[in-house]
C-alpha cells in the first residue's frame, strides 16, 4: 500500500495535478510521522497505513462539520475532494444493513443485554471488521440496540 501511494505521488507529479499531489504529499508526510511515532525502521504495514488514512479522513469529516456551521462552503468542497482522493486507498465500508446485522449477531453471540457491555461489543466488531466500519456508526448503533 505504501508503494502504491508513492507511485500515485509520482503519477500526480507527471500529470501536474497540483491538488491531488498536495493531498498525497500530506498523506506521505503523515505516514512518515507515524513511522517516527512508532519507532519503525522499515516501512509501515498495510494496517498501519490504513489507520493513518482513516485518521486523516476523520479529521476532514470533522472539519467539514465545523466549516459548514460557518457557511464556508468553498472550504467544505475542497475537504470533500480531499476525502475522495484519500478514500481511494480505503476498502469499501460495510452498508448500514450489513453493519446492523453484524452488531445484532455480535450482541447475541456475546450475550450482552445492557449498555454496560457496549465496550465489549465495540471491541469485537472493530477487531473483526477494522477498516470496513466507521467507529462512530458502530458506537451509535450499539448504543441504540442496548438502550
């Protein structure tokens, strides 16, 4: 995955797509910062790369909410374009129906019947499906099922 990002960086330079190039450069910088933070001597694993990309997408989604409050739609559109570029590297997320079925099955399998078991359900779902699920969606769904 790391190699794919480097290749896309070079392709963006060749095609002179300045916006895409700046987003991929930012991503590469974030990946390098993660390597330093983890103390890795060699390249990050694909899971590490996915976690960094998800973090960057999450930052942008949060920023979109804030800029929308202040009616800064030009910035919102730019952030949405950045998310589109970053999302290319992420596996597709599960649909709401699939996620609901997974949460229901997990609650039954673990025998959880109160909100006290929310953390257990969250841990199980996110460990099994990792980058295919949005943690905030899982949290909201689990909370609604257990309330």
